[in-house]
């Protein structure tokens, strides 16, 4: 009975239904004081839903919540905050044009008379960042900050409200490996001070490193709770997906053919007209996967956008299938065999308010069979959608569901289904598995290798070393807008890649392959 | 070592305030020059500039309070018109000017409540909501307006003692009727509220990222309601200004598009009260000049062209010199709570 008292948070028999989806099906979950409790599960398993219920954003249809052993009702984030619950959301909840200090105090503002006390706000940022060794500049504007720092601001927001329970929903999805390490240090510090943490991620390695206990969810239910000592990656993956998962990609050696993409001396600017891609040369041949490795923010985004016609090219040349491409013309590229998995699936991959069926014909809607003269051919669009949803295992109540209400993994599957369903000579995949569960990653990796084996060239841009190492035949490392090295995948190891990505000169890292000899 | 830093600071200063500084200096020089030549006309033009700007600033304050909280209000014209009418009617039947003004404010606020209900609660398209208000106001005033009613007096200038005696500044700033004084105070008050109080911070957060505000326990709907209703009250005050302070009676469609010009003024002022005031003063100045030119009669240009002057001048100066501003990110988008 006294067990009850020790839980910082406990939920019992939580049920939450959305139209056509049972997102939480009698979920039981508890969190001990000062522990890191990892929550694992496929895309759409209901993790975010459960956290939103705890944080008062959703109202459960059934079930009870206990905080420190006391039954509570949480009707709004206001209640949650009062009960000492803080949440860092999967998609950050920061006002981009506000400063760090303004974001920190929003909703709980210190005042002097009637006025905002911005001086006190700044001081609060400084104090908190000192106490928890979370360095941030109080007067920096959020939109100018890298995601890793934005995340610190989110954590500070929770700490400022004196959160005793901290929910981190996929905090590592957008972080660089270094930032992940820093986050783990912060998490440890917090638990030492008695904060309890719920940590959601898809990365099994991370779970095994940081978690004290692991709860796995599948299709709205809790499959089980285990300790990291009792399991390994393969076991966790199997628990999540309900079958064995091949974590290692199986692929035969590449058989490169003629070049399909040639890039010469490409120069591209970013939003602020600074040079983001600096005289880049690249070649992708049919039947090979070229990986672009690099820490986020070294020009990969701009490179991908330029190659897909979304961003103007300032200098240099780009040939697709040997022919120069017209500037800024995505439709030309699509019609000439380019497929694109964009980095930001919600912004560039889908129209969130459209149905799945409509999203699946975004590139081809104007052509037969989807168009008849000026009219849409609804029958063909529906048929196409039903076929693809089945083939690509998109989990959705219907093809007329809007893309926006799908879970992240299923949104990505819709994009992949659309892009892979037409003849492809060149695939540009930018962070294709960000935020996806192991099952979906396995699936998308298999598809990419398949596409390569069918004779398409693939340009894979990824910040995940594992992904690059396991998929790419050749690897180009990007640092500060330049390609600093291009190597065969089998001639380089993780450590070397890591050093190159961090800016060590290629001559030093690769210069003497056998120093002893 | 110091030079590059201070040079950079200077550059930043120049980028932010350069245009404003140049315009202010030129304006002050011109005023001084004309005042030395024709003091009466200069005084008259400047005083008229200030008064012409009143309904525009009030309208713009109404617009920007709403839009800072992400509710677009294109019904300002209607709010002003119906408020002008009711302020006038109340004055006609009670003989009391203060009651008239209060009635105008109340009508504006009520129409604000209607707009908030339509766009925040019912989530009707905000452009349609505003249009409903405009049509409603035109219909109601057209139907109930009777020719031949006359107001009991009008709000007259109140000279502020010795201050009103200062040359140039006195007659322009310290010899105005009450709503004009109130407007000057309101510009600074709204500026203070928006940028220096918790309420203002929350309002701006709701306009930029309502979900973020929601996750911090801020009631998005409440913030929107309050801002739109208070904005409506300001538009109502503008209406009362037109019928009880500027003219002293009511005419059909007497707002004459000022509610829409106010929106332009709000945008030119980059959604800030002080900026809007600047833009409104410019527009007011052009209107005052136009009147001078038309009655001065030295120019032989068709009066239609002179009538275009305020609009042209405003567009040229503001489009040419004031950079683009970005509206609040969530502007015009109804907020949908989930779950
Ligand atoms: N607001 C909503 N309206 C309708 N359905 C929803 C809503 N939010 C979530 N769902 C559905 O509920 C299910 C669970 O979604 P949830 O976001 O909790 O998954 P998740 O485990 O967080 O997945 P991911 O790892 O992709 O973030 C999904 O099928 C999703 O489509
Ligand atoms: Mg989620």
C-alpha cells in the first residue's frame, strides 16, 4: 500500500478515443520519484496522447490520474502546471519572435506594479541556467537559436514553473549526437534533484543508456515494463513491433551505372543571404546510394532545397540525367524522374488539411488517370489511395482522414508511398526516418535499397551516423557548406566520420590509413 | 578595437531609426520654415492634421489589438458607423454629450463582442464576420436614420490653461476637444499595455503561437475576446468622435471608409500603436493639405486629383520608406483546441 505513496505520478486505466482510433486502451503507467522512465512504442502507439492527457491538453474518456498518491483531475495545462507537471512537446511550444526570457515567463510573469518585470525575467534565466548548468542567453530571439538551445529553453520553462515531473516527448529527434549527450547530463542532474522524468524516444540505444525503467506501448496498450538490464535492442524492438525486426540493413554491393545527378560548383544562399552551400561538387550514379553526412545546419537543408528546385541556385550547375535543369522548377524535376522525401514532412511533404487520398496525388493530380480534362477523376484517386495505403501499411481509419491527424510515422509513410509510386531515376531523401519507430525505419530502409537495386540513384542526407553507415555506398561529409571528404562506405569507420563531421581536416583523419605500416 | 563595435552599433541604430530620424528632421525643418512665413495657416494645418488622425488612430488601435491576438477585424468601419449613429441618437434624446459618447463606446464594444463570438467561438471566417458587421451597420443606420434630427451641441475644444498659449505647440496640442486628448493618451496607453504588461505579452503570444500559449495555461479564447471587445470600444469612441466632436450631427455613411483606411494605417504602422499614430498623422496631414489647397484656390487642378493627394502621399511615403513588417504569425486563424 505504501508503494502508492512513492509514485510521483500514476495513471490507471486511461482510455482515449479519437474518431476511428482507440489511441489509449486502458493504459496503466507509473513514475517513481527521481527516475527516468522511458516510454517506447511504434508511431501512433499513443505515447503523445497519453502525455497530452497527463498535461491536461486532452481529456481522457475513462481512467484516473494520481499525483504523489493523491487522485487529481487535470482539466487544462494550468492544472498540470499547478500540480508540478512540465512538458517539453514533440513540436516545440516556443514563440519564435520572443526572447528567451519572454518565453520563459509567459503565463507566469513577474511584475513590478502593473508592468512586466523583464529584469527579473532575465535574472530568472540566468539563475536557472546556472543552477542546472543549462546555458542560454536571456535576450536571444528564439528563432535565431539552434534547436538544441531551443530545447534547453523548453526545459527551463518547465523548471521555472518548478516542475517535479518532466515529460520529454521525443527530445532527441532533432538533436545532434553532442546535444544528445548534453541532454543526458542535464537529465541526470535533474533526477538527482528529485525531478522524475518521462522520456519518449524511438532510439533504442538511448533508452538503454539513460532509462531506469522502460514501458513499451503498442496500438494504444501497454505491452510491458522492463529494466534496461533485462533487455537488449532486438528484444525492445520486438516488443514494440510485435515481431522480430531486422536492425541491420541487408544489401548487396552497389553496381553503379551512368551518372543521374551531377552537381558542379554549386553555391546556394540561406534566408539571410549568407552562403550556405559553398562550391559543392557531387555525383550520384544509377544503382548507388550516396550519403551526405553532417551535423545539422551545415548546409544540408539548403543543398536539398536547391537540388529539388525549392531554393534558387546562385552559382554552379546541376545536371539531371545529363541535361541542365531549368531554375526553380520542381515540376520539371518531378516529371524527369526525381523523387523527394523532404526534411520537414509537415511543411514541405504534405498538405496537412488535405485527405490522405489527395496527398497521394499531389505530384500527378493534373495527369491522367487522376485528371480527365479539367476534372478530377475521383474514382482513380480513391483507387490509387487504397492501393498505396495497403501496400505501404499506412495506419489510418480511412483514406479520407486528413494527413494532419496521422501520427508522425504514418505521415512519413504517405510521403514515401507517393514518391515511390511513380518511375524514379533519382531519389533525394532528406532525414527520411527522423522521428520514426524501428519498424518504420526498417521498412523505409528496405524500400530505399530496393529503389537502388532497381537502378535509381539515391542521395541520402542524414544526421544519423547509423543510417548513413548502413545505407550509403559512398559518403560525402559536409561541414560549413563544403563537402570536406568523399569516401567509400567500407573505407571509413564511425569515429572517422564523427571527426570529419566535427570539422577535423580530411588529411588528418584519413591521411594515413595504416599509421603502423 | 572600439571603432568597429561602435560603428556596428551605429549601423544597427541607423537601420532601425534612420528613416524615422530623417523624416522627423525634415518635418520639423519644414514646419519651422512655414511657421516663420505663415503662422496662422501652419497652425491651422497642423491642428487639423491632429484631428484628422483621431478616428484613424482609434480605428487602427482597434485593428491591432485584435490582430495582435490573431483576430482580423475588417468590421471597424461598421463599428464606427453604428457607434456614431447611436452616440448621436442618445445625445438627441437625452441632450447629454457624455452619455452619447458612452453609448458610442458601448455599441462598438457590443459589435466587438459579436465579432469575437463569430470568429473565436463559432470560428466563422473572420473576413465574413467583419463583413457581416459592416453590412449590419449600414443597414441599421440607413433604416433608422431620420433627416432633421439635430444634436444638442458638440464637444468643444478645452484650452489647457497657459499651455495653450505657447506659440505653435499650444494651439496644436493643448487646445483640443476631449476625444482628441483622450486619443493621444490612448496611443501611449495601448503601447504600454501591449509591450510592457503581462496582458500584452500574452496577447502577442496568442497572436504568434496560440498553442504555445495554451500549453502554458493561458486562456486563448479569453485573450481574444477581451482584445476584440476593447478594440471595439475604441472604434466606438472613433464613431462618437465623428458625430459628436468632428461634425456635431450624423450623416449617412459618414465614416466614409475611415475604418478601412485605419486598417491600412495599422499595417503601415507595423501593428504598433506609435507606428500607427505616425501613419495616421501623415494621412491626416495630407488631408489637411488637401483642404488647404482646395480652399486656397491657387492651384488649377481638378479637385478630384487634389482629393487623391492623401492616399497618394501615404502610399508613396510609407511604401517607399517604411520596410515590410510581418503580421502576427497566427493572424486570422481560428484556434482549435484538441481532444
Ligand atoms: N487530435 C487527434 N485527432 C484524431 N486522431 C488523433 C489525434 N491525435 C492523435 N490521434 C491518433 O491517435 C493515435 C495515437 O497518436 P499519438 O500521437 O499518441 O502517437 P505517438 O505514439 O505519439 O506516435 P509518434 O511516435 O509518431 O509520435 C494515432 O493513430 C493518431 O492518428
Ligand atoms: Mg508522438
